[in-house]
């Protein structure tokens, strides 16, 4: 499974991470999600989508991830977030 994740990361142009309260809890533990995020952060390809939480809460757990430009479902309707993501991945 790790090899398949590696292949996918090598081919990816953009990484979208949905930041939820559950993800914030998982980031405090070592897991494959940490490694995937590290690869995408190093390649400047990560777009965080903050949902049911805030950038402030994310900053407490992962300042690097919180420093990325992204979108928040609190600040924008989900339809707008989806439209912006569509634009991003179809470029």
C-alpha cells in the first residue's frame, strides 16, 4: 500500500487535504497522513480545505499546513469551494 501511495504522490500535481477536527486529532500522532502531508508540503502542492474547524485550530497542530493558502467552508459556501477546486485541478 505504501508503494502505491508513493506512486500517486509522484504523479500528483496538486494535493487537497480536508482539514476537519478528526484530521487535527490524527496529526498529533505519527501516521501515513503525516508522511503524505510532508511530501506535498515539500513540493509546494498542498491546498488545505478547512471544514468544521478554523485555521487557528490548525495552526496549533500544524503551523506549516496552516501557513498554506487554502479555503474555508466557514468563510465561503461549499459550492464556491468546490468551484475553486475544480478550477485548480483542471488547469
